[in-house]
C-alpha cells in the first residue's frame, strides 16, 4: 500500500503482491476479448472549498492498493499491444503538480507507482486523452456506471476529464438506461458484469484480509467495552460517540466506517439514527451503540445495547435476553454450506416465539406481525446478516455460507412509543451485533472483547474507566 500522503503510517497494510494476485484472479474470470475499467472514487465536497477526507473506491483499492484520487485502471483479458509492448493492465495516476503537492503532499511519478504497486505499465492521467486504445475492438467493456458527484477541478487528467475522455472513446450512449440495462446489450458496454465477477472474490477473505478484519473488529469491541465502564446518566450521545471514536484513533483506525449510531431511549428505535444530539441521557434508559472502526480499509460493525445506569429493568432484560437468545440460535447453526437465509429465519422464529410469550405479539398472523405502514415486522424490521470487508455491507454472494466469509449476525427488537402493545415496553430498543469468521466446522466470534450477556454487561459497568477521570472546564467558565 502506498499513500498519496507523506505522513508515517503503520506497516501492516495489504501487500502489493495481494493486489497483483487479485488483478490476476479477476483477469482469469473475465470473458474473452474484454477489458475491465475502474475509476477511483471522486473527491467529495463538504462545503465551499472544503472537501471530505478522501476515501478510495473499495474495488479500486482491492485491485491496486492505490489510495489517491483521480486514477484509472484497465485490466485486459488478453495482452494488448500498447506502445510497442504487450500488456495486460494499465494504470493512470495524477500528473506531478508542484503547487498541489505543496498543499496535499507528494504524488508518485509513474516509475515510483510501478515499483510500489507492482503494476507493470503506469502513465499519468493527462496521457489518457490521446492514448492509442480502441475500445471498439473488445467484445465486452466492463465498468461501473459513473457516480453523479464528480466535480471538474480544471486540472488536466482529473477524474472528470478521465470520465469524459472514456465516454468519447467508447461512444458512451446519452441514454444509458435504454442501452446498457437491456438484455442483450446493443453495445459492447456492460455496467453489470463486474459485480458478478468480484462478489465471489471479495466475499471470501484471504489470510491477509482476515488479519486486518480481526484488528478492525477488536478495536471496535474494545471501544464498546470501555464505554460500558464509562457510561453514566447525564452524558450526552455526542460524548458517548466521542469515547468510541477516541478508542478508534488510539489504535490507528483511520475512519469510522459509517456515521456512528448512538441512540438513547426512543432514539435507539430509529434504525439508522445518527443525530446523536441528545444532551443528557436519562437514568433508566437503554442506549444502543452501533459503531465500526475501519482499519487499513477493512471494516467492523459491532452493536451493543446497555442500560445507562448499569442495571437492566425487568422489561429491558426480558427483551435483551430474547435478542441474545435469537443471536445464539443463529450462531449455533452457522457454518459453511448453511444458507444465509437460514440465519435470519432462525432469529425470526426465536423473536416471534418470545414476543408471543411476553404478550407483545397477539398472534403470529401477518395481521398482527406486520406494520401496514412500513410493510415490515412491527418489532424486528430488518435483516440479520451481511458481509463485512472493504465495505461495511461488503460485496459478496448470499447463497450458502462459505469458509472464509466474514459476516455479521445482528437480530434486534425495537418498541417505540405508540407501538400496539403495553406502555411498559415502549422505547425499549435492543440490537446485538457481532462479527464472525465462517469456517468449515462453524464460526469464530471475532468481537468477543465486548460482553454480550446481560449479566456480563452489568458486571463490567460496575468498573471504572479512564474516561471518568477526565476533568474538563465548562464552556461558560
């Protein structure tokens, strides 16, 4: 891995050999006489002249290890004559620019990139405009359709320029909906095939990937455990979020995988609640914390639900233990060869049976289980499992589980105020989410640094955290 930044970074990134092998594997899967074209992610604008921190497109990173924007990769199914040489891949990277490098750090030249990334043939992006390649000679030009937030930086060879030149070179249709999404396609352009080629590859992790995932998950679970020790009534949701994210940075995780979800009471019943704005979490509430660290591109997704005051009420514990039982049931059947869907079906059966016994569901008929406004289950309205990897909802197949997959199991029950049940259950949100490596014999729990059982959570919450010793001045002092 080579960064476009000059700061020192840890040395446990994926090797250049990993990325080269991934390109070779994809090449072997491609149809004859085809070319696969990948563009880097766009730089995304936050406001005015301030951009968000750059994050590379996962597929581009998977295949190159290159983290800088404004780049293009081509992989050929067979070697092609380019400038007197036979090549099976081309990489275009940004040209040198002294002023831009003054602000953003050094850029590699083609020779440096070829050596660092182990890509044999590298050019600068301004060269693409007049590059001698005829896309019409290929039976298949494979690419992902373009994102709609690519800005023109007016620098020759930027991503905007690369895409415009690609459209010219491929006679990209103005109405791609009519020409690229019909079967069979009337052109040689195909925006659908790459997913089917890459999903089996990205879904099965290599040993290097599994080690990075272990670290991302461990960091995330350590954050959950530390916050359990630190939690006190009166904290704000932002404060809780900040404690988690401090742990991420302490252990060199570069990003939060997604906007952190920290919801107390009713807020926890909002599945993707990211405001985290409640200024004072109340004694007696549950707080749902769904966060994930990204470590060298690889993501975790760990959720815990805990009582703010350290002790579950009777009703909270009944719901929590039911969700725990559902997760345990899915864990007990998970192994290579088991259908993905069986995990959800197992958790749903446990949840339904438990809610029926508690009187929260009146029956297991669709009329009683399904919220007519959403078309989803009243109290368990989401799925239970997904791949994690370079994306938090990673590319992968969803037929049967296979050894080497890394997945989540995340049942949940949410009973917002106004639900068709007794008020004593209202505003109880519970989700337990853990990350697992699938093996031939079963599964390995990766996120066990954060307690899962209700009794273990209560025991840990009696302990002190270093966060509790922090004394900061009030803003108005």
